[in-house]
């Protein structure tokens, strides 16, 4: 697959904005994502958001935009709901992704810094809150318990999934601590090597028991460090419990 071109992406984006500009049902149009934050590159998606005047016509607006993109080659679409918003994700030829977000105009507002109003009006920003360290610790611990049981049961594909989830939550903890975006791994590549380098050992190289115990021990070491920095008293209290999870039972 050769992939989409920047020129084709720009042309499709312009046609979508023109379609929106002539739609009387819309009261707000915004560019979101990397283009709104001046971070667009060769692989960026098209991200647009729309405030719909009347909530009773949201489905009709969605249908019209879907028809428009199908006529331009859309292969499939997926709906994702977040609060009052509905995000219709279109899969275009060449690997191009088009994300169109719709919401009743009373809720049309920036949910983060990547929002540039093109026309109409928008309400005051209301960013999504970052996950709390307490919740991230709990989720990491939960996945660590499952990782251990999967290794002991010899369910190595599931174990790989669980070890990866522990790693993801440890990295998210580091992102929150350092003021980086924690959702969907957006801030992970900006983390310092002091955080990421020790996690190289947590990448499971092969589906054998010894590899899993090594990887699991490495990810728990980083998790404990992040817990200690997020809540030193709590980290001290659970250090032995977390550390013990990567110890193979003597009777196993």
C-alpha cells in the first residue's frame, strides 16, 4: 500500500469544510487534532468537529456526511461515543483516517488544546480530566495480578496482554507525574529515558515461562518506582506485595 498523499488529504479536508460551511444545520465548525495544534505531519488524520443546531437532526447530519465520504471511497466507519459527543471514524483508502465529531451546539466546546474554531461559536473550554494516579495504580495492580495468574497457568498470550497493560499504566503514571498527556499513549514518547529504558526489559521476547518472569519483574520494578513517586506512603505499604508478584512460587 503506497498510502495517501498530503495533497489528497488536504483536498478531502477542504471539501469537508466546504460541505459543512453550506450546511445550515451546523452552528460551529472546528479543526481539531494535530492540525489545530500546528503538529500536522505526513501521517496525520483529518480531525473536524461540528456543533449541530438542533439535536434532533444529528443523525441526519451524520448520514449526509457519511454519504459524502462513501462517494469519495470510504471503506468502513466506526462510531465512538464520549459523553454528549459522537465521533464517526472513517477508514479511507491508502490508510487515511477521517474523524468527524458531532455534538449539540450547547455542548460544542474545546475538550483540549487542539481545537481551532473555523466558523460559528463555541462554549468555554472544558478539557477532559487526566486519569488520577490512584486509579492508574489500581488498574496496574489489577492487571499485574492477572499477569501472574496467566503466567502460572501457562496462558502466555493472555499473559503478554496483561504484562503490556501493566507497562501501559506505569507509563501513564509517569506521564501524569511529568505533566504529559496520559491518554492513549500520547505523552509516552516524550518521557525521559530514565523512565523508558528500564521498561525495555519488560518487552516479552518469546512465549516461554522464563521470559515472562523476567519481563514481569522488570515492569513491576518500574511500577513500584512510579507508585513511590505518586504516593510515597502508599508505595512503602504495598512494596513487598507488588515485588512478590514476580516471584515464582517455590511449589510451582
